[in-house]
């Protein structure tokens, strides 16, 4: 990519030699060559926010490519290639390989800590010397890794596919992932220094390097989702920090440009066109069920939780006839439009709500019906399940 071309690149061992070495030496691989970097190689791509965390440290400390080369994982056959996974078993970015020992250092936080230690005395410290300030820095970095980066896939990962999204990190659905990410951004506001302009105060730190690239992600992606207010999530401290980083700090500006160009490529390729809540939105007309959920039309509730509402059918065909509907339709006008995006709500309806209704109604046997389309007698185009029981049912149910 053009953005990668502007990043620092250095000579590497031929791929075949790297593969042979990885099979012999396991997680450690010698990278020392006459023309290679003196400290090591960072395997990374411009779009990687976690990799940008390490890049920011190198840029702040003005480390030239002769010391640390930044190279695409494709040089080792890609993230899932044999040579790369021998060094980073998770097949993720970034990866740092030490030039002298060949030691492989995976994971952005570990790489960041190593670079700050190995490059101490070069440029800004980034790791505070004061124990209390160091604890604040670690708190923000920890918050980023556990509670921000954990949910970021909800912003851009396509549903389904070989990696089986959802879930998105700990979130069972995209909507829950986006909701939790915004919540954790609001928590980050509490940790940000009251005066700024950086997260810890007057000087940049490893906390800024951890959070800023991910903030580039959320500032680019969250506005694509219907109903998401990024400004409300950020808060005044983070908004001031963002303005400073994107207008006054040359390192942050550089990194934003690197990530931004790659994200622009995603935009051009229609990355969000089929992502629920972003490019894919529910544009079908509302139904009577929306009015029932809004309490504009009365209903007799049988069961309710965060995802599902169940109420009695006004024209029952049996002593027990309950309708179960998802509170968020999200394009589920009919069952035929279900996708991997709807895995959580459909599983919840079948595995949680239906058994709860059956137990509450004292049903030892029941029938669950989903009509799909007018030819199947669907009259309300908001997916719903009919739970029918309380008498001996016959088969076939009718035509």
C-alpha cells in the first residue's frame, strides 16, 4: 500500500531461510545481518492500531530504520503464514523480532514496554519515573487493552466468515459491542488528566501511544453507525486531547495519516456496506409491534428482557398463544433475512425467552411457529414466534 511505502523498510533474510530457521528454533529467530537493523524489526501494517502504538514510540524517540525496521508481515508469508506464526502463534499484529538474539516479542503492550526500556534516554521518556504517574499510565494502558481494544472489532469486522463474528470480543452482538465501547470511552474520560493536553498531563506518554491509534479508529468508524454520538462518548477532556493530538502533535498527526489512508481504502472498497447499523440499516416501514413496544398500543405482557418482548396474541388459537418478538428488528422483517448478525438475538429467543415463557405458562408440550412471508400467513413484518399450547395439538397443523 502507498502508506506502507512511506514507512521504513529494511532488508530481511529470504523467506525460505526464515521458514527453515523457524522450524529449527521455534519462537526465536535470528535476524542479524550485515545490512539489517541493529535493534530489531517491527512487523506491522499502517492500518493496525495496535501496531501504531509501537510506531508512535519509535517516532517520538526518532529511531531511524537502521535501528528498527518496520516491515509488512507479508515478508514472512502473511499473518497466518508458517514463518510468522512460528514467531507469533496468534497470527496478529504487531510482532517485534530482536536483531541480536532473534527473540520474538509479540503483543503491542509488551513491545511498547520493551521499546521504552531499550530506548530509555532517547527522546521523551514516555514511561513516567514517578511511581504514582507510572501507575496512572499503566491504568490507562490496561483500560485500553481490556476494555477498548476488546470491543473494537464490532466497528469493522464483517459478520460470519472463517473467524465467526459475532461475538465481537466479549460482546455477543455488534450492537452490544458498540454500546460497550462507547461506555468504556466514557470511563476513559475519567482517567484523562484535567489539564492536559496529553492523557497524563503536559508530556506525551505510553498511554497516549496506546489510546490514540484506537481513537483514530473510533473517530472514523463510530459515526457510520446509526444513533451513535461520538461527542457524547468522548467528553470534554478527551475532546480537548483529540484536538491537541490531531492539530499540535506532529507524531500523532503522522500516525493518524498512516491509519487514515488505510481506512480510506476500506471505505473505497465498501467495507461497511453490509455491516449492520452502518451501511446495512433497517429501512422497512414500522409495524404495529413498534407501537406495542412503545406502549402506544396496550398488550398483555408474559415475558420481557433486554432483547425480547413476549405478549398474548389477541386472536389466540389455543389456551396459550404467546407472540415473542425481538425488541430491535434490525432488518428481521422475515426469517429469510436472518444472517450471522442476528445469531445472538435468535439464539436468545430460542434458548432463553421461549423456555421461560413455556415454564411460566406451565407447558409440558407446545408448538413454536414462525411464518415467513404473506404466502405463509405472515401479516406483521417484524419477525415473531408463535408459542402455542395448553391443549392437545394435531398434525399436520393445517394448510
